[in-house]
C-alpha cells in the first residue's frame, strides 16, 4: 500500500506539473503581439483585447471548424464515410484530413485578420500594423498560422502526459481567463449594506443543476447473447442535446436582421433583435426548445442506435416496437430539465447585469464548458487515486457518446478501473465535437481485461491498433 501511494502521488504530481507548465506557456503566448504591430496599436485596441492581436490570435477555432466540417462531409462523401465507423486507424485518417483543412482555414483567417488590422488606424492617425512589403505580410500570416498548430501540439502533449484532454484544458483555461479579467469589477457589487449574495445563489444553483444533469444517466436493460442476465449498460443521458442549441438559437434570431437590416427599424422586429428585451427572450426560449429536441433526437436516433447495438449482439428485453416508443418517451421527458437549464443560461447573464448590476457577463454555453471540464478533471483525479498501478494507459479512442456510456458502465460493472478522458465535455457536443476525443484510460493491471471486454462485447470499438 505505501508503494502504491507513492506511485500514485508521483504520477499525480507529474500530470499536474506538465499541465500547468503548458497552460502557462499558452497564456504567455497570448500576451506576445504579432510582428510589426505599432505600440499605438495597443492603445487603440486596449489591453483587454491583446489576445486578439497576439501570436495565438486565431486560437483553436480553425482546427475546431475544420474538424466539424470534415465530420459533416464524412456523412456524405464515400471515401470519408468508410473512415468514421469507429476504428482507430479510420479516425486517425479523418484527423489528418482535418489538419489539412485547418491549414487552409488558418491561412485564410490570417489573411483577413491582417487585412483588417492593416486598414485600421489609431486615434492619432498611425496604422495599427507597419507593413512595407509582401515579405512582412507573409511573415505575419505564417506566424498566425503557426500559432494554431502550436496550440494543437500543446493540446496533444497535455492529452498524453497531463491531467485531461488537451483541447478541453486549453478551452477551459481561455474561458476562465475571461472570467478572471472581471474579478476587479466585483467591487461594484458591494454597496453600503455589504455584498449582495443573491446573484451568487443563482449562479450556484445553475452550477449545481448542471453538475447533476451531466452526471445523471437513465439506464435501460439490454441483454447480450453471451450473457445470462440483462444489464443496464445502455444509458440515456439527461443532457441529450448538449449545449449547441444556445448558439444556434441566437444565430437564428439575428439571421433575418443580418440579411435584411431594414427589419430592425420596425418597432416589433426591433424588439425581437434587442438582446435582453422580453420579446427577444421569449423567441430565444422557443428556439432553444425546438433546437434542443431536434438535436437530442438526431444525436440519439433511437432506431439507428438499436440497430447498431443489435449488430454487436445486444438486444433490448422488450419487443423492438415498445422499446423504441419507450425510449422516445423517456427522451421527451428527460430532455425537459436540460432544456430549461439551457434557457436559463441563455437569458440569466443579461438579467444579472440589468436587474442586479452584476458588472460582467457570465452564462451561455461556455459556462457549461467550465462545469464539464471540471467534472472531467475531478473524475480523472478520483480514478487515478483508485488505480491499482498509480498510472493510467490509453487503450482506445471513442467518438460516440452513447457508445462510450455503454462501455464505461460495462467496465465499471466488471470492476475495471477506467477513466474516459474528455467524456463530459464531449457530452456537450456529441456529433459536433469530433475535436474532443474520448480516450479510454485504464490501469495497467486492468489493460488485458478491458481490451478483451471491448473485443468480446463491443466489436473492439476504437481499440488502438498499428496503422502499418
């Protein structure tokens, strides 16, 4: 036991140290300005906007956009479609295509960013960028593009040697950094009678509700042909639509006004296009409910899910017809609290600002990212503490949330110490989060048992194999 405790402690210290060092390196990078930026450019943009003109100004968005685009194309293009069946070599090839697409998008976005900065001048009349030749122009584009791949490399190292999924950690850090900029503004919440605690109670309630819904799963009994008794391995998530409905609902509301600016001059449509107004909030809630149920059904797709499980030897205990109806009914019921949470996150920020004088924005889909990644990290620490060897090794990589839920539950029922890295963050994204892989991590002592279980009952889904 003492030896195991020391091994666990060393492993934990190593992972935390690697993660912290790389996160610090990332935060240093966002403070280094791009080449040829005039000092007057800082005064023009303001210190809070420095990240927008740093070496890492593009962030991870080119890679995220490229990954989603490749994933969508894999639904229709035959040569990509055969790669997304779940096996590890196929997913590696899809990732390769995503990296090439990332290069294209990064160069394109770098070009437009430099064009925009070159056309801006400070209040004193000096241009933000001092570019005298095509060579200098190309240097900036190259630096910005390289910054994207630098972040991808940092994320990969964190995933392998750090405390969690690298992309999740970097996104989590970025969101938290944005919140930390507003700590000084908390002083405005203090009045003559002291600190108003009501906004904090609201935030605490939302965090608690998000944690409960992210960690709760509704189990449905299935039976495998090789097992005598049914087990509740299939789990219906109580966050079946993820957090994507908020962003899409907001975009849909504003789309008509972007296409037809004259609509905003109408009194009724002007109210709809004014974030925070009563009509805007009502329309937003309606859109979120519609999109939440649409995404929940598309992400689960009960009939296709049952067919896939049937191919792997799993059958539900009831007839297929009743099972589909019951699953659809459960989806309809259990998606209500999650959708209500999405609505609260969409409107609560402006309510806190306008009604309670909270001096900063807190809410939206990024709020859920902080909660989900925090749960992922806590789960990793807890599993590492219980690991027999004090170290975890990656044996598989999954990209379907419901497949991961089934395998995770199955391993836990067999007493296998396991951690699905990035699992809770991916549950916010489902199909639209291919850039967050779910790495199956087990202790060295459980490796053979875990691999055999995945081969025998789950078709060897996502197991690491040689690509040669």
